C-alpha cells in the first residue's frame, strides 16, 4: 500500500514545483504590484478574521467530543476529537495555500500575457494546480495516516477506526461550510455593490479604479472561489474515501463473524480480498493523482492559444489514464472488475455533469444567448429567461447521478455507490485546477484594466477571463455532482452503520417519523438559501451606500484629486460576511442532531433523503442560472446586441447581479450543507441510537 502515501507526497511535491515556477515570474510594474498587494492583504485579513471565529467553533466541538469520552468511558470519542481537529486544520490549510497562490499569481498572469496568451494561461493554470494538488495530497495523506495509526499503532478494529474517521470528515465539512458561506457573502456583497453603483448607475467600466469596491470585489474572488472552493472539494474528496472504507469495514466485520463471503451486487467479497476493498479507494485516489499530474502538464507545458481546448483535453487525458489504472488496480487487488465498473459510472457522471453545465452557461451556447436576446425587452425578461434556463438544466445532472447510482449499486451494492463517488473525484487534482484558474484570470483582467496595461494585454486577459467564467461554472457543476454522489454514499453508510450498531433501521414511508423527516429535510435547503441570499442582500446594501457616499463626497467621478477608500469597502464585506455566516452554518450542524433525538434514527434518515433531493436540484438551478446570466452579459460585452453601455447590456448586468449570490454563495454552499448534515448524522449516530433506545 506504499502507493498511497507516495501519491500524496507526489501531489505536494508537484505543487511545490509549480509554486516556485509561478513565483519566479515577473509581478509587473509598480502599479500592478501595488494592486496585487492590496488584493492579497485584503484576502489574508478576511481569512485571518474568519479563522478566529472558526477556531472557537473547532475548540468547542473538539472539547465536547473529548468530554463525551469520559461520560461514555470510551476511547472512540477521543479518536473522533483528534480526527475532527486534524480534518479542520487540513481543510483550512488547503484553502489557505490555494488563496495565497492565487493572490500571488494574478499580477504575474497579467504580466505574462504581455509575452503571449499561452504564458498567461500557463501561469494562471499552474496557480490553480497548486490548489488542486494540495487538496488531493493533504486529503490522501490525512485519511491514510489516521487510519494507519488507529489500526496499527492503537490496535482498533477496522469498524471502530473508520467510525473515528467520520470525525475527520466532520472537521473538513465544518470548515468548508463556514469558508463557502463566509467567502460567498463577502465576494457577492462586493461584486453586487460595485456593479450596481459603478456599471449601472455611474456607467463606468467593471474594473474602473475609481470604483471604491473594485479591490473588495477582487479580494472576494479569492476568498470565495478559491479558499471556499478548495475547502468544499477537500471535504467531498475525504468524505467519499471515508464512506467507502466504512462500508467495506462493516462488510469485513460480517465476514469475520459469519465465516463466509458477502455478496454486494455482482461483487463477491471474501476473507482474502476484503482488506484490499478497504484500501482500494485510497489506492484509486493515489492513481488519480498521478493521472492529474499528466493532465496538468498538458496545459502548463502547452504552447497553443486554444485555451478552452487545452483545459478540456487535460480533463479527458486524466480521466482516460485514471480509468485504465483503476481497472488494473481493481483486478490486481480484488480479482474482480465489478468495483471498477462502479468507478467508471461515477467518473463518467462527473464528466457529463461538467459538460452539461458548460452547455447551459457558456456564452457560445444557445441557453446563455437566449438570455442575451431577452435583454432587448429589459431586465425582467432577462431574469425570467435565466430562471427558465436554470430550471431546465437540472435534467441532465439528475439523470447522470441516478444512472451512476443505479449502475454502481448493481455492480457492488452500497459499496459501489460510495466508490463511484471516489471515481468522480479521482481527477480532482486537475479538475479543481481548471476551476481555480478562473478567479486568477478574473483578477488578472481587473489588474490589467486598473493598471492601464494597454489594449492588447487587456484583450488577452479578457480571453483568459472569458474561458475562466466557463471553467468556473463547470467546476461548480462538478462540485454539485460530486456532492450528490458523496451524500448518497454517506446516507447508505448511515443505514449500514446503524445496522452494525445493532439498530435495525428501516426508512419505511408508513412510518410518520420518516415522512416528517423527509419534509423537514426538503425544507432545510430553502431555509438555508434564504438565509444566505438575505445575508448577501444586507451586505450589498451597505456596500452600495458606501460606494455612493464616496462618489459623492470625494468627487471620484469628476476629479482625480482624491483617491477611493478601498479599505473601507473591504472592511464592510469582511464584517458583514463574518457576522452573517454563523446562523446558516450552525443550522447545518444542529438540525440533524435535534431531528435525530426527536424523531429517532428513522426521522433523521428521512431528513437526509429530503435534503439531498431538494438540495441537489436547488444547487444545480442556482449555479446554472447564475452562470448563464453572467455569460449572457459577457456575450453582449463581446460586441453583440449593442455591446457595452447599451440598454441590452444594462439589462444583463441586472440579471448578472441577481445571479451573483445564486452561483457564488447559495448554490455552492448547498453542496456542503447536504454532505455536512450526513456526516454530522454519522458522528452523532451512537448518541441518537442511545436516546431512541430509552
């Protein structure tokens, strides 16, 4: 099993090489460095403030888990507490590294485009790859190290060890939700404020340096779409690994107890291959890392100017290599290809969802162009058409996920569903790189505009940014799809774990607790969305008022005498994001515990089913509507339907403003909501069963 830590180490070493490569590039002239420094300082100030809040949360939860060990007289809670802390730290670390890299690369990307479009692409993508490789490297090493310590050093059985790993997933998911919600509120408060006052009211360009909110907007791209996205996919990644290992561990316990093989779908697990089934997801993750390195090199070393083609080919190559290596590893370890077929279904579903998202959000495709056409009759029709696009776009992702689930279940039962999530996330190293490339390209475009780098450079950065919008949308679609499959795997793990604890769990629709749980679960994503959308609205209101005040009092639009107070807008976004992120995040942690205690494990199971059904659909709808509105605006800004400054353009700016919290706050945060509630349910399942048995 040495391939597992080797894969993790390779990922971190490759990330270090890319970091040095990017750092050696020129950061540009003095003005560019000044802008880059302002963005970096703003981003780090927010992250440091956010971590102070998260430190309190982590300390309280870890203490409660530790205290529970004395009450129960069990070491399991101690292991949960340690795993929780490590999961939280690694999740925060992966986001922190990615954001530091992105804020260092933005000015270098802009400067690189002076030489060639290919160089700008290489720098931006390399910075994203640092994030991708750190996420998969830390994830694999974290899960492997804890499981190895629990089983080998402390001699816990495999079921207890995997149950303690739920704490690792809980820590990662908690940090991810706070990071996603907080970062999303920050970035969209700044973006909405900058657009409404700058572009709509004052009629100035998007990244005009006279707009006081532009630095806060650039900062927001990093804290939301880099740090938040990194933490989001880190927890999806580790949760899928843990769920698969836990299901295999329960099967192992049954085999050892009964002394016979276990049939899971078409897969037969015996005493000879069950240990390999536990390690298989980690082996696949390590192989996916090697494939992602190859996919990354295609872009980093490329010399062409077909940006989207290069990014797409990197995904194709990584997926094909992963599929081949997975087949070899599965046959070698288990002597059965049925798990590989389940892996293939998840990998295929991930690609289908990604390209479906690209179709519905790209400015080169019909859906976004129909929204642009609707701008001829004003912002109301733009919003109506965008809602229609978002709703209809749910069809393909849902079909892809349910097809992958059914196929995976057929081949290997619950274990197959869980390992299909591992398959979908196996190429995360390169898929996350294509996503994090987007915010860096966006920042580079802003810097080129604010620093007055000239028409040619601005056109090159606009090309990078345009593709970045599409890859960011694809990344969100991939994150949503992986969240759905991972949440399904966690629900199956919840059912199986309850049975292993001696509690026969049946989600029978004739049981009123199950039905009530389904309704409450279906409601929670809407309540969560309302809270996060409302938080953006409140923060954006303050931002709008501040930008208007500075325009008026400092005369920024009529004179060069005064400079805008960028720090004032950064402070507003920071304060509001930290304040408003707490309630939605606590909702996800507390709801499963309360429902489980009141409605027993059956009601909690219903809650998980209801939340994933509406949460998945709502997340797809919000992300795709927002992405389509954004690219409809880009389509007009490219010179269509009157171009920038036209009535059609102003109408799509309104649509884009509505879509901002859709695609960058509420939609992405729902991914974590449905997974976090599942992992919380697993962590507190012993308590809930104990209460139900009274």
